[in-house]
């Protein structure tokens, strides 16, 4: 499988980053952070897949994906991507109409 989103080398303040990619149709997609399984999803009949990861710590991580087809054949891991999850700054904080932070 390929990880298309997020881009390799990107950074985000989202602790639950959105991942998307493509693979064989109807495959079980597993997302790994290093050697640790983070989450899984199933690709659609057109081969695309997407998922929001569970909460990740603030750090730089290397992620890969594998695909398992319906016959049980396991792919090699995708090329790794590096993603940095950073803490929000005050400038990133949203406020409501009264100026209150949320």
C-alpha cells in the first residue's frame, strides 16, 4: 500500500492525524508507528483507504502501512513517512464570538 496523506516530512498540531492512501481493493490496511501497530482499516473496492489515528504524543514518528488481501497474503511495508506532531501555540487556539478560548 501507499500512504498519500500526510506528506512525508510534514508536521501537524492534530494529535489524531488523518491518514489516506491506496492499495489493493478490499484489503486490510494496518498502520504502524515504528514496529507498533497503531490502527487498521479496510480499503474500498476502488483501493482507496482513509482513517484517523488514535491520539499520538508530541514527537516525530515514522509510519508505515501493510496490506493483507482477502486471501490472507501480506504485503511488504510501504515506504516510511515521517510526521511530526507538535503542541498548539496560543496563536493556534480558537476563540468564540466573545473572545473565549475553546
